């Protein structure tokens, strides 16, 4: 079965430190890959996507993600975390349909 | 450009009642979706539409119905509400590139409680 895995329920990081939120996928073909962020009591907001080309994709709010085909991963990264980055992050993959991961809660401490 | 709007924001239903959740987008997107998000969980697709007049079931369609008479509107109907339908409902839309739907834009959600 096709799936998207986010192995960490929560990631804690100090403000100013780099952050990584992990995502791996198990889908057929060459999927389109997405990251979304959800702030409390809000809908999901699109951050970035990978379709083809450069493996390092830059998105909104200083986030970037690295596509690794051999490891079937699409980890979200940011060089310097902000307290305001604290939110729920979802990875998603599209082949014939969009498959969401279960989400990772990012907590950035001052 | 308001994006995706949903009404109402909150609603409490009694078991067996019916209601319609409204969703409108002003981005001329051809794809539209309805999801539910239960506490601490990810999103589950209820129904989706690839264009006006065309709808299809998602992962959890039972107890729901949809229609798509215009590009802009995609209402979700709950018939005979049950406590299991207590959830937050999100509508989303997306455009397509080379026939493939791309990133989705989400509404603010409707928080529904069935008691």
C-alpha cells in the first residue's frame, strides 16, 4: 500500500538552531511531494513542493526541503528556527491521489 | 481574492439532524476536496471533484454527500448526523499542471460537534 511516513510525532528545537522534520514515502512512480503547515485552529497552508529538477527546494518562511530518491525521503529543513515556526507540519505525496502523513508537531523553545 | 471560504465556523448538531457545510473558492480552481481531521490525527479525504458536475468518493464517504454545480462551490451534506461525525472539516481546492492537481489551498475549517 502507498504511504507517507513522518516518524516523529514531535520535534523540539531551541530558537536559532537548525531544524529538520523527517518524511519518507512509499509510492509508485515519481511522486510530486509537498509540505504543509497548520497553525492552531487554522487550515493547512502550502509551504513548498518538489516536482522535478533540483533536489533542494526552497519555500515559504525560509523553509527548504531536500528530495532524496534513493532514500525515498523529503525532509523539511530550516537553518535557524523561530518560536513562530511552532506548528503542525504535514508531508504529502501525489501519484494518482494525494497521500498525507500523520503530521509532526514542531515546538521551538525560546 | 478571498481564497477558500467555509461556513459556518462552528456548529453543534443533535443526532439525526442534517446540515450542509458550504465551501467557495474564487481562484477558478478545477479541483476541490473535502477532508475531515479528527483530534491529533491527519486528514482523511471524504469526497473530491475534478470539475463542475463531476464528483467522486474519497477514503471516508459514508454519511456524506456532495454536489458541484459550479466551479466555485462545493457543498458537503451531512444526512442523519452521528457522534462519529464530530470532527473539523476542511475544504480545499487546487489547480492542475499538465493534468495533475498541484498544491492545495485550504479553507479555515468548520468545527462540528454531534451530540
